[in-house]
């Protein structure tokens, strides 16, 4: 069981670091104001597919685990 949990952590780490690697850099000039020019938002359209795949795999895993216990 520990080995499977470790594999899930590694998979989640690699899936989530992709979001971190493509994050937009901040523009911290020390002003701290809420008004001003905001950077354009980052597109997430291509990442939604991976989120859906992870959700289906998690649902399948949870369903199988619950079925084995019952």
C-alpha cells in the first residue's frame, strides 16, 4: 500500500509542477497598490484535459477501493 501511495504522490507532483513551470512572473515593484496595469491572464485551456484525466483516474481508484472494502 505504501508503494502505491508513493506512486500517486510522484504522479501528482509531476502533473502539478507543469502548472508551476508555466506560471507568469510577478511584477512586484513594492508599491502595493491595487490599481494599475494587470498582466494578461494565463491560458488554462490545454491544462483542463489533464485535470479531467486526473479526476477520472481518481474516481476510478476511489470506486475500486470502496468496492473492495464492502
